[in-house]
């Protein structure tokens, strides 16, 4: 049996580079993106104005259709709340 697709249903900025993420499985995790800013295009996240303009696409958090993370990655690496 396949497990349901994990998605992010709500995201809220709770720190300079930290989001509180609510997942479709009912769990909430805190994810600090500061460790992701060293890789490729993710350097754009260092700009506080750019970071705070995230949106939710049908599955995950998105920045200007340029930067996105798999919800499974954010779930696995996020801090459980």
C-alpha cells in the first residue's frame, strides 16, 4: 500500500531564517534554512526580504518559483514540535 503524499499545509516565519511548517500528516516541524544558504541558488535566501516572501505551492514552500524543497526533506530534517 502506498503512503499518502506528504505536503505542507501551512508555513509561518518564526525566526530570521526559520519557518514553522505544518504537514498533511498532522505534524508540525521547525526548519532553520540558514544551513541551506550555502548551496547554489539558495544563496538568495540570505536576503531577509526575499526569504520572507515565500509562498506555498500545492506541495511545499516556494520562493518565486526559483527555490523549493521537497516536503519529505523538510520533514526529515526539521525539528519536531
